[in-house]
C-alpha cells in the first residue's frame, strides 16, 4: 500500500458527523422556487474539484450565476502509482479542465500543491516537491493548495512546512485544508506553523472552518473559508448563523464539491437562504464573491475583468485538437426539454 490510508473508506472532504443543530424554518424551502430570487447575483466558488464533476454541473453552475471557480489540487481518491499521475493531474488543472470550464462560460483558476493525505508517502512526496515549481508559476495558478493536515502526522508537517516556504518564495497565497478529526487542534497547528514561517495571515485562507474554529482564525487575521457540504456539521443554515454572528469580513464560502456526495450549487443555494433570512445583499456578495477574489488576487493571476462581464467561449475552440463537443454537437442543449435532440 503506497500511502497511509487507514481512513481510505472516508468520503473525500468530510466524514459523517452528528446531526447539525437546526435553525427552525417554517417551510420546506425548494431551490426551484428560490433560484429566481438570486438572479443577477454573481458567485465565485473558491474551492471545487471540477475534474470530478460532470458537464451537467458546469451548465447548472453557470445558470445559477457562478462565473469563476478555483480548483485546488487534492487527493483523487485512487492511490497514485507514481509521479507521472501527479504530472498529468497538475497539467489537467492548468490545461484541459480550464479549457472545459471556459466552454461552459466559467473562468477556472487553480491552486497547486501536495495534499496532506499524500504527504504520507515520503518517496513520492519528495518527487512531487521537485516538480511543483514547474506548475506553480503557470498562468492562472492563484495559490499553493490545498495543503495542511489530515491525520496530523510528522510527514504531513514536513511537507506542509516545505510548501509554506515555496509559497513565500513564489509570492502566492496559501489555501489550507484543515483536518476532519481533531479539527480545532489541527487548525491551530496549521496557523501557528504558518506564522512561524513568517507568512502574512492575510495571504492565508484557512478552509473547512466551523463554529469551533472561526473566532480564532478571524482574530489572528487569516481568511476563514467555510465548506457547505451535505451530511456534515457545516450545513448552510448554520452558515447563515455564522455570518449573522461574525459579519462578512474575511469570510468566504465554498462547495468543495468533488467525487463525494457534494453540491456544486452550494454557494447559490446558501446565498438564497441568506436572502431569505434577511441578510443584506452587500454581505452576501462579500462572502460569496468579493472576499475570495480579494484573497486570491494577491497572486497577480486573478483579474476580475476575466469574468465579471461573462466568460466568452467559442464552441469551436479546441484544446490540443480536442473539443467538448462530440460528433458535431451543438454547445447548448435546452435543459428544460423532455426531448433529447
Ligand atoms: Zn478540496
């Protein structure tokens, strides 16, 4: 076995947790009824794994107002057999996936790094560290990520520290994955190590927060990202309460949608719920769009002009001779029609 995977049966980002504390709602809210209310909003999802998602997802995301995404490099589920699969994966994040996204009208950025789970395979991790500089300086790479702790092992710490140094050298923001188990300790440890390496907390996005971690993250000057992921502690009703309590400064939400049971529409749905709960449009815009842009544009690789007036896509475009249209398809299908033509 080529990695420490005693938890390999886990879903990707989150394990099942005890039932979330419910904010009572008087009605069963239906997305279909609420999507109209957020028409005109633009959303930015700063954490989503599109290589694991379908063309339906891209179409639904664009329709719901998502104009740009960041795809962090992470664990693909299948244990790697060698360095070449990392090369292909990083290449697809800056290549084919970015092209595929553009074909659906969504601007795609990425963060590049060695994720914590795979840091536990030392031989491979050393090889990956050698090739990271070939990718992190590429166009559209807006940070080093997602890095940090999973099982909180010594090897995870070793490669986390090395990558913090890489981020400093490359002048790139850092996107930190915090662990699911023993989260509070892992989050504190991630932050103190990054400060120890001299990183400016305003260049560090601490991800997968919850009520236990948010105060300390914000108090120390870091960005606090929240992942709205089904069947876990962090549902969107609780996200509404967090924004009510902590405001919108340095808070951002994301879907972290991946190959697990997740929701690529988590941001527009949460925005609709916030609107329903009386949160102002300005606040909603900050936590679903502006704050993420502010954090990652420090890379110099993210420009709002790339997507704020829409991402132009030419359906006849090709990427190394390949197009998303198979056999002369038309790019847009009427998704509300029963007929498939
Ligand atoms: Zn992720």
